C-alpha cells in the first residue's frame, strides 16, 4: 500500500513538471512570440533603409556626381554604415535593375542569387543601356539594391526550455529612376511656389524674358534672372488663384502647401500681388544652402488648353501660346532641384543679378538632380532620360 502511494506521488510529480513546462512553453510563445514579431518589424525597417541607402548612391551616380573612386565601393560603404546604424547584420546585398530583377556582373539577368552581382564585389553590373520592361522580363541597367539582413536577439522565457536566441531574417529591395505621378505637400513632396523655364532665360534690353533653346547646366553656379511678367519669365505661383497676393505667397514659401502636381500637366497657378517684395525675398532666403524643389515649364498658354493633349507634340493642346500676368497657364513637364545660394528679389540688385542684360532681380544657385521618395519608372540609364527628377522607391 505504501509503495502504491509512492508510485502515485512520483507520477503526480512528473505530471506537474510536464504541466509547468507546458505553461512555460505557452508563456514563451506569447512573450517571446510578441518580441519576435516586434524584432522582425524593426529588422525589416532597418533593412529597408539599407536597400534605400544603396539605391540613393546609384541615383547620385546617374545624377553625374564626381566619381568617388569606386561606385561599387560607395554603395557597399553606405549599405554597411546604414546596417550598423540600424543594429542589423546584412549578410549579402545584390544589384538589380529598376524592376528588382537580379543582375549578373555583365548586366544580363541572373538566374538567382548564386550568379547575381554582389555589392562590394568590385564592379557594378555592366550598363547595357537596354530599356527595361518589367512584365516581359527584359532587364535594364543597374538601378537597385536587394539586401538580405538579419538580427539575432535573446529570448526572455524560452531559454528555460533551451531556446536562448531567436533570429529575424528579412529581404528588401529599393530602386532608383525617374519620379512618376503626382507630387503634393501632404505626401512629403514639398514644392515651392515658383517656376522657371526648362531652358536658359535672360532679360533683353527692355526687360522682357528672352528664352533660349539651351538647357540649364547641371551642378554649375547660375543666375536665374527675374524679368518682366511675360510668358517666358520665371513665375511666382498661387496654388489657389485668383485671390491671395503677397501674404499668401510668403505663407506658401514658409509653409509649403502645394496640391498634387502631375507630370506633365497644365496648371493655372499664376500669382498676384507685389511678389518683388522684401517679405518674399526673406522667405526664399530661409532656404539658403538647401536644395529646393519647384516645377519647370516648357510652354505657357493664354487660354484654356486641351488637357487631353498634354502629352502630344507639337503644341500640347494650347491654341493660344503665350499669356501674361495672371491670365497664363503653365505646362509642367518636370521638377527641378535647385541648390539655393541667394535670392535677390526686391529689384535693387543689379550688381548681383546683371548678366549683361540689366536684370535687377534673380535667384542664384545651381540646378541639381533631386533625389526624393516616390513612385519611379524606367528612364535613367536606359536611353530615355529626359532630365527628369530622380527618385528612390522601396519595391519589395
């Protein structure tokens, strides 16, 4: 009888131990499972930043920045530093085209990671200048980075049952290309209320704008004169015409509030009021040393254009090219990134603004490719680059 009670007690102890282990395992599933989910999200966010950092370097390369000695080395450096800043380990990163397709070192399509060009391998995939076509699988030039990252982290409860560490594994791909679609302040695309022609403009002896057929130089100090208010001149914009004036313009400069802007599109946004004021000058100069984004125009129209013809040459649906003052439409085919050095707007700055034509107001700085987040499309490096705005997009 005594031995029977001892056997029952031993069985109860085993059952109790099993029950405790089950409880611990359940707690581990809840606590460590929740922690693993959070760690996975943080690791993915960090790896997203890694791939975007690599794509930004590729955008800088296509924008014509000086060669750092090795663009592959620069991509690898940014990938490593961004991974370290986000406390994750990137085991390997590969080069892709704008579709996210892995590329071999010779620029052709890789069959998988086994023959894909590795970031830091010494060379970029050969730029074969093929126009990519994502649906058909035709690859284009190098335009993106796929990063494979992971992070080891300690468990809280599961270590009791022998699971001391867990691992979060992630993959992220970011690509660069020409910015597509719309651009509005609400989505983080800040546009200042000013527009300039896509080609070099000067003022003639009467103060009228004289537009050439020469593109603005990139990464070169320029003076953008403000001539009289005729169609080819640099123009100040009112996102909600016709009311407003100087105070509204200043507010839009200091607190960007641009609506969505399609590329290309016709826009009736001419500003009114004393735009050549000290207040406007001070507002613009708050951006000295920064790259500002503003739309560029290639045509103006004095009457309502045919919006359905905005992409069709030669007149883009405008039957009355011209317009002046407030009665003027602009056709915006692209945005410009402009590194502002100084704005002289109050009309008494001939010494700073005169380029041989008597201009007394101007913007000084240099046009640069502007890299920003957004939806991107083929073009850069593929033989169809029309000088648009470069963007970086996370696609996977």
